[in-house]
C-alpha cells in the first residue's frame, strides 16, 4: 500500500475567497518579520542565485524595503566584498575610502581619481594619520603635476572633520554650517574612519521605505553552504557586517544543515540565520530545535528547478508552506516561501498559507540589477537565468548545495537548467507591481497586516477549468499590462 500523506496543492490549485472588508489596499501594512530579530518593510527577498542577486540587486531590494541575498558562487572574499558594497551604499559613510599618502605626486593622485571616477581622496601621513584631503578642484589649475601632493591639498589644520559615531543630524549640521560637500571621519587618534558625502546622505531621502540596521546601513543577507570552507566564509561575512545568513541547500532536513545551524549559533550567537530548503513539519521542528531564526520552504517549485523530475522529490508549494507554518505557529520563527511564484496573486496566496515573506528569482531575473550582460536573440533583448542546480552553476561552485561537492564536471547530476528571460528594465517598477498586487489581495480579504493575512483568509480549491477562467480568455491582448503575461 502506498504511504500517501495527503493531497498536495500549489498556487494554481487554489484561490483566496473574498470576505467582508473595511481595509483599503493603500492602507495595509506590508511590514513583516524576516527572522526573529529582523523586520522588513515589504515581504520580499531576491533569490541567492548567480543570475539574480549581487550587490546591485541587494541595494535595489533594500531601498524598496526588502532584502537581497548574495549568492555563494563567489570566493569568500568576493562575496564579502559584495556585502560590503551594500552596507556602505546608503549609510552616508564610506568606511573604506581610497586614500593616498603625502609622498604622492599630483599626477599620481589625478590618475587615481580618473581611474576610480572619484572627486576627492583623503591624504594620510606615513604613520597612517590623517594629513588632509585633495579634490579635483585642487588639481584644476595645476600646471606642474610633478609637485608633491602637500603643495595643493587642504592640510589637516584647515580640514573640517567629524568624529566617528556622530549622529546624522550632527553630520548634516556640520556640512551645512561649513558649506561642505564631504567630511572626513576620524577617531580620537586622528586615524581615518571614513568619508561622508552629501550625495550618499541624499539617498536616504529618496528611499523612505528602505530597511536599515542600527547604523543606518542597508540590510543585506548572504548564502552559505554546510560543507567545508563555510567557517571562513561566515567569518568574512560577519566582519563586513552581514545582517543574516542563509544556510542554503536543496535539502534542509539533513544532518549537515542541522549541525551547521548549531555551529553558527554556538560561534556567532548574535548572527541571524535562516535555514532551508524544507517542505515538511518534521523538518521545521528539527531546524527550530537546532536554533534557526527562520526557515525557507520550497523543494522543486522553481521555474528552472528539475529536482521533482530528476529525483522524484518535492511537495506542492502551498501545502508545504501551510504545513511548515502550522508546525512553527507560536514559536516566533518566520517562514519564507521560496519558489513557484509567477504572479503577485501567488504571493498573496503564499502569505495566506502562512508565509511571512517570499523569495523570488525568475521575476527579478532579466532586470538591470541582475548580474550578467544583455544578450540579443532574433531582435529581442534577454539576460541569462539559470538554476543553482544547473550544470553551469554547479560547476561554478554550487554543487555542495546538492551535496555533490568534489564531483568532477562530467559526474555532476544537475537538478536545474540554464536558460534566458526577457530583459525587463529596472527592478523598482516590478517590485511596485508585486506589492500592489499583494495590497489588493489583502484588501479583498479584509486583512490590514501580514499577521492577519497568515490566519484569516480562506481558500477554495479549483479545477483546471477554474484556472482557465481565472486567466485572460476569449480575447486578443493588444496592450500588455505591467503585471500580467502568460
């Protein structure tokens, strides 16, 4: 006799039932918990995939109120560098600015400015102390570029600085009162601690929904594995201020992942950790007992994933989310739905099934912020998109996600494909449409918060005819909508 657990349902199998509502879409709150200690302003993560999330995507997500997860098909140092870019982007403080010494010539510093496309460089003395600053304005009318930098720079005794730890209000007042465009940050020993520019400070005003840490830096996450070398990777990520790590594997209900979660909590008790991927209540309870701060749900639902076909393994996504959420109810551990989302309505269904946030890959692949170059095929623009279980991604470093590290390329058994998606332009309008769809769904079911959305709405199971009826039918689309295609 077959050991069948239950009937599994996914997004196209169900609809949310409309209910009495006093909630307008514009009035709902999309604020949600990513982990037990980290909150997001929108329930959206970008996937830790090498064709979806590096620093540009993570910056875009954090500015909109979500979070990007930097993929791990990078060396530990490069992954840490990507995280550092995000953490430094909107803080207003560049913590590791390019510097020169007092021994440089004007020609040398001019070349540095041109090559790095920067307009100012702090100058350090031979003992590492701040000696001054030089800007493009200082070089503008110099004819003898062989002169020493000290003959043109603003010396320390005339340099306006600010002490590390100053508040945003103090920084703005110092810039305003002295009519400056930049400030050098120093400590008590006159050592350089950063460079503040007006341009960096202004980013915060243009993205009021951005999510930031206690130091007013954009939030950023990173993926790690469970195998060898993970300790070094985590150490470097922590050093640059990563906010959350995801132990990212194809099978989170495994000894290696559980042991890794315990190890992280033992060595970095303050670091927030999400683990996955899982699809059952038993897996959720095991990871909860190990100390995870969040779980990621999804075995095989992604558009580029072939796990269900190659391995015969998986669980329809809506049922998986519901089972995991039920197992964790009351624990305070948030649930992230990962994979299978094609429309904003799917995201509303995921939240109603019990997810606190949703991770997407294909929806954001093909945007300006995703890694990779634009390619043209038959007159149309595309960008590459591949699963982390594809042969190319596994060869580049993600084989340990599928527990195949150490295998030669011809011995790898892929669980994903490589493809391309249409070029979509900026990610911001896409995120706006996704969140607008969620807001609309919450309005229909009378939910003002994500917490209400997790428990109040009712589902109706539909047939394939019901899904056909749900889609556009009996008409030829003459003008594409920004939030619908088929």
